[in-house]
C-alpha cells in the first residue's frame, strides 16, 4: 500500500492533480468538494448508479443555487426524485 501511494504521488507530480485521502484532516468529503469546485453556471455529470439518493438530492439542491446543470444517467432506482 505504501509503495503504491508513493508511486501514485510521483506519477501525479507536475500534473496539477492533488492526491487527497478520505477522512484525513483538512480533506473535504467528495460531495462538498464537487459543490465547492463546480463553478456558477457550470455542469456536473455523474453515473446515477454509483451516487446515493441522499447525495444526489444534496448535490442538486446545492448546485441549483449556483445555477448549475446536473447531468446523470437515469439507470438508477432514484431517478424520479429530481
């Protein structure tokens, strides 16, 4: 595990991509990160089969306030919630 993390850090060096480990101090959860980093009038797309209904509702409500468009595939059990 340590070797793969070290290799990944090296591979990402200079790419502009930052490795963030979940549940570490100062690291936002993925949903809050998406909300914070989707610009006003932006577009966020995701696979509805891997996002929970709770996270879907949180994302769409927060991004609606930023006048963003949310695009997802509808092959999920919660597609009627929006």
